[in-house]
C-alpha cells in the first residue's frame, strides 16, 4: 500500500524557521505583537524538544535586530543569519542544514512578511523536497490582502497551513511524552487573535 503524505510532525525530523521578526517592522506589520508571541511559544517548544532552529534577519543594518520578545537571547546557540535575499535558504543556512541536520525533512515556518520572505522560503523549501508547515497565526504582512493570498499561494504549492497550538501539540504527539507538561504550559493561554477569524466565511485556497 502506498504511503500517503499527511503532514505529520516529528521533532527528530523537523526544524523551526523564524523569519525576520525585526524591530523596524513593528509599526507596520498587522498583528505584529501577536505574531511574535505565537512564534515565541513555538520557539520554546522547539527548544524543549531539541529541534534545530534557524533565525534570519533581513538587512539588519536598516531594519534592526530580532525583537527581544521573541526570546532568542535565552538560547546562546541561536545566532541570526543576516541576509539580503528574500528566501531564508541562504548558502550558510543550506550548508548548516546539510552538515548538521541531514535528517530534517520537515520545516515549520513563522515570521514576516508572509507574501515575501515567508512565501519565498516556503517555495524554495518545497522545491527542494521538504514538507513545509506555515503557521498562519505566526505569520503576517503589512497588508491583510497580501497575507491572505500568500497563504493561498503557499497552500496551492503544497504547504500545510496550520496554527501555533496545533504545531506544539502535534510535535509532542502524546500526553505521555516526557516534555508534554512543559509544552502544555505554553498553550494554557489561548492564542491571541491575529485577524484570521474575519476570513472564516471566505475560501483561502
């Protein structure tokens, strides 16, 4: 019987990509604070589960550094990769993944902007054969129109659209998991509204 691809998340073969959550974007990105909060929850879960994490910064000299609220300073091994291209798959990132994390087959992506760097990263990963999960309540743009249709574009290309809580619980997979209680604490407070409920009567892909 052929194996059907259903988008299962497994910590040992999954990496988290955090895309360009930088200070200069704060005033213009829709639901920026909420996006960062949800991304931070997933980051904490990823570190608890000992997953690889990649953080990038788009032209940080002009756009500032990663916002403090994300919490990467708590993890000395997390050094943002500077980039000018829109995709997170820079030469350095590709080399790091190939050399250090050859078993990674799936990437969970959070960040901004949905229709530019997130979408560019998603398409590049799909083209390389990765399974990609886009966390819709942890990705945004300046425009809600751009945000909405980037999700449609990525879904049509083959990405899975998911939510922060679904990712965290999907990675744990079992209430008997030794890290379940710690991860459960991350979602005890319901995820904040990020404007997606207004699309509930609209098809997005």
